[in-house]
C-alpha cells in the first residue's frame, strides 16, 4: 500500500495537463465518433497499428482506427464491426483502413476475400473498398463480397443485396446491382465478365451465421443498433428493468467480487489516448458506451438512449491519483487508480473537443441535463474543471476502485495480475480527475506478442485504385513521442497525428513535411478532386460477339458466364509493379473452404463448378417482431432528417448540415421529423430470381466452452471500502440469474428508418 504522503508528492503537478490544454487556443478538432471493433479471431490474425511497421498478434476487442492493418493467414478469419456495418475477412487476406470517420469507411484490400454488410447508411455516409483493379463504393444498404486474386490482377465484385459503383482508371465507372457478380481484369474496367451469382461457400455460411446472430439479438431491443458489440451480451448476461435506470444488463459469467474495468489492459490509441481493452468476449459495448451502476449488490450496465446515434468513448471512467489535471510521472513509479462512471455523471475527455462533441458523447450514453453539460464544458475549455462538484457514486462502492503501478499501466500489462491492494485509506485524500496524465511509451502502442504470420511486403504495398482521396498516413510513434511527453496523457489531434512526419531537412508542420506525409505512392485516385460522383452510374455495356468467344480465365469460381466484354488479354493494361504472392512454406498449406479463386494445392469441397440454375442464398433480412424501429437521423434533434455528425467546426459530410442545437425540452419528448421516406425497391428490369438454397444451415449458438472465468487477483488483497462503512470483507455472493421482474419495458419506439431489414422484404 502507498502512503498518503507519497500521493501528496505525486500530485504536485496539479493543473499541468489542463494548463497545457488551455494554452492551446486553436479550434478543437474532434476525433471520429466511431471506431471499428475486432470482434472475432480464428487462427493466426496479425495486426499493425497506424504509423508502425512491426506485425503483432491481433487482440480481441481492439478498437481499430485509420491506418490500422490486418492480415489473416491461411486457415484464419477475422470479423470487424463498424456501428451498423460489419466486415468479415477470409483466409490470406490483406486489409487496411485508409480512412475511418463518422461518415467514411475506406478500406484497402490487396489480396483475399472480404464480406461487407451495411445495415444503415446515414446521409453523406459511404463505404469504399479499394483493390489493385478497382474501387467499389456502396450506395445502397446491403451485402457485398469482394475477392482479389493472389496475384492482385483480378477482382471479383459480387452484390448479394443492395448496390454500388465500381471506379477504374481513365474515368471508367459502372453500376453493379443486386444479383450481379462481375470479374474485372484491368484497372480501366475494359476486360470484365458478368457472371451468375455463385452458390454459397463456407465463408458465406460463416457470414450468414454472424448476420443472423446480429439481426436476431434480443439485446437489440434495448440499445441503439450503432452500439458496437451488443449481440455478444446475449450469451453472457440478462436484461432487467430497473425503475431508476431503465433496462439494465447484468453479466452472469463473472467471478464473485468482479468489477468493471478490472480484467483487461490499457493501450494508447491514436487521437483517443488511453483506451481500455477488455478481456471478456462481450467486453466492448459496456466499456465504451453507457454507464455502470451497482444495483442490488451487483454491477449492471445501463445503455444510453436507444433512439440516439451513440458516440464512442475510449473508457468511461474517472481516475484517482493522477489524471484530469493531476499530473503523475512514470519515473516516480506511483500508482494510478480508476473506477467506472455512474449513471448521469459527465465524461470529461482527455482530448480537446468542441462543445457539440462534448455534449453528444455524454447525452448519447446517459441521461444528463444539458445545462450541466454546458457548465462543465465551460470549465473544460478553460482548463479548470472543478471535479469536486461531481458526486461520483461508484467511488464508494466496495471493490469499484482498481489501481496498478504506473509502470504496469503504461506497459499495457494485464490489470488483474498487476493490481495493488486498495482499501478505504489508499485514495482517501487523493483527487479525482477525468484522465490519466501519464505519457505513453512504445509498449503502450503495440502488444508484446510478435505475430506468428505476416504477409509479404509486396502484397501489402501493391498499388490500388481509389475513388476517394484518403487522408495522410499517421506519423510513427517515434515522431510523435516528443509532443506526447510535453503534455502527459493528452492525445494529439487528428491533424497533429498526420503532420509530424518530417522530410529530409524539413521542419515538423512545414509545407515540406506536410507534402511528405500526404504522399501515398501506392494509391491511384481516379476521380475528379478525389470525390466519388453522385450521378447515376451507367450499366455495364453488352459484349460483342468476338468478346463472347474468349474462354474464361482459369482459377475463378463464379457461376457460368452470362456476359463478357470484347477486350482481349493483350489489351489489358496491368499496374507497373510486380504482383508477388505470399511466400510459401514446405508444408502443405491449410485452406478454408471458401475462396472463390482456386488454390493449386487445395481441393475445397465447395469448389465444384456451379450450373446456371444453381440457387443462390436468400439474403433477405427480417427484424424481430419485438424490435422497435430506429430513428433514421441517428439522434438528430433539429428535425432535418440527417445524422448529427457535425461536431463544432468539423464538417464530416459532403453536404451542408445545420449546426447542432440542444433542445429546450427533455430528450424523452423527441419527435420524429415529418417527412416521407421512400423505401428502396428492387430494380424493375427482369432478372433471374435468386432462391434460397435447399440446405441445412446450422443456427449459430454462442460457444459455451471454453468460457473464461475472470477471477480477482490471488493473494491477500484488501478490498476498497467506502469511508462511511466499517472495515470488512466484501460480501461473497454469486452472480446468479437476476431476480424475476415484469417483462422489461421497451423504450419508446423512434421513427422507422430505411435499412436493409426492410429492403429485403421487397425481394420476393
């Protein structure tokens, strides 16, 4: 245990972090209100954080941001969630986030297979997949599959539902609609082949099972569909209605004495700074949205309003003994503690944000008075938040406060194994603040476990075609470290993250440095001004008789060719760089039965040549009867029918959005904007009807074993007790099933929105 006199010394730097924040008079640049969650890992999946070059083992629940890279090795798969969208990667797939903001998800696919499911599109929002041959931009909600050959010279675009446009060099642009599967063999989109929709394979079945679990989740009744990871709550807890908080989720697969933010580790992530990464398979939604409450002797998670588009937070905690303006040096080696924020308590970001972002990140995750929020923002913007005015109820809950030595915190060590003894006197006189004022080290950026499999550099660095100009890449941690050390615990803004790369002889922030970092030599932007067109794309031209005589390219697995254009192989203009496939080993490669491209050393069961009449999977979605409709404008309160993603002076959509204004009336009185919403209908031209295949698809069930039990650290550890309570041990109780109450009261149903759940009801 650390003596209080030591804490007095450690807290001598009070005010340094926010003083630096107040000295910066520039306009705040808000970070994105969403991230991607790495929600599923099978086999060897490798990861490189933005700005770095070393591959490490990917970690479940890791928040992914612009610049993060993933590689799935042979026999491996991964799944990501981005709000109301999901990305699934098959084996031998090279993936990169070129850009991830509130309104843009731009992905690079240089090899392998990717499935994209988009369940909702906000106004001005786009999803783009860039490959060595083309850029595919989604313009209608649906499900899409993109396959890139190992040599990178061929891309297969399959639209299972919805629609989008393909972009190529020389101004080439065509529409690909529902039910089409098109093979493109050159960046000019002259050599292509239109195929029947191929029959499903093992990867399709994998995606379908995860979609079914996502769509049919009982937890979808209680949270916004943009809350990432809500479906994982179903198998590890139960919901109950509590008058004070509304619908509350209780974890039921935790050890006696469990508390939030205790089983996981801290990592430094981009513009968000210190970020909690939980160990539990369900450990994303409850730690980045909503609040925690101690109800009836157990911890329960309280989600934010269901009709509001939620804003992601790196960790919804308050820090004790070093944070929120209370500086603590890593070299001193003192402890740092934290506890979960309670219902209605404000979240004070470590990063600089606008008033609108500050408001939204709070009102979308709890019920809190907007006047109170405005008052706190006033102090926050001046660098003098008065934390003594906040009544942190969870601080006095037995076992709520977790603490570790600063070295363990910065080193991203597992908290449960490094936790120190916390009792009623440990932090009795310590100050409470909004963030940990500790500078990160390189160990804070990447896990210590080196990757077991990495892609060949030639695959990762292949030139790609892009319809949207991506932002500059993030500077390396070595280039950022000096700035981070100046203001411990304060993250750099998005522009700062991309303006610290220094060219030879250039000064950071100068024009030369900005030009050096803005260059992406492998990205070929093929649109005017780097922005996709809003005009309707033309359909693919019909082929000539000569073109129909050319034999299909070997190695592909589409349906029988329906249409093929006249360009010959000799006419194809290939990228200048050599396409190098991953290095092979002497052992027989492992392949998942899923690739649409034939593997020369594998014999997948589902690789049989399909016939033209082979039925395709029915991708129509249905919403559970108990699922309330969702607000199409994502929590916008000015009635314009658009998503509220214009934080302060940051414009995140290509269209002009009215500035956010807090309403006078309470949130519960929000009413849907009066407007007519046209529903999407399938194209009128006659086409083959795609019927569900007659096969037995196993219904997905969350795996019961192995289920990790998260237990408190072993040893004689005194537990923290509220000052008002006598010294003693925490009550030993089991997390039993919740007490039976009346059926949970469903939150008021917001207006319906256009989504693929409804769109597919028209494809019959």
